[in-house]
C-alpha cells in the first residue's frame, strides 16, 4: 500500500493526551489516527452491507406460515 505523509494541526493538550493513550496501548498516534480514519470512512460500507443482509433475510419470507393476526388473544396468552 502506498502511503503519503500529511500534516495535522491539533491542540497541544490533545496531542499530549494522545501520546499517553497511545503509549498505554503500545502503539503510536499515527496508528491511532489511521485506524480511526479507516473506521470512519468504512462505516457507511458496513452499514450498507448489514442492511443488504437484513433485506436478504426478509426476502426469504416468514419462518412460519401462520398469520399472526389469526391468533386469538386467549391463544397468545395461554399457559400450559
């Protein structure tokens, strides 16, 4: 994968907090930012794919041939 360098301007206290956070997780600020950006830009793709999976499940039809409207209240709450 080709990489490119960029410059960011961030508040000094945020950078300080990020350094501590990264050190506690044995990683770098660069890795944190890369992962955050990747998560952010791929979120919509994952949401879309999940929606497509849900629609595919719905297209398969109901799992029961019983019409829920045909069940009486008494049958619904019948205790055995």
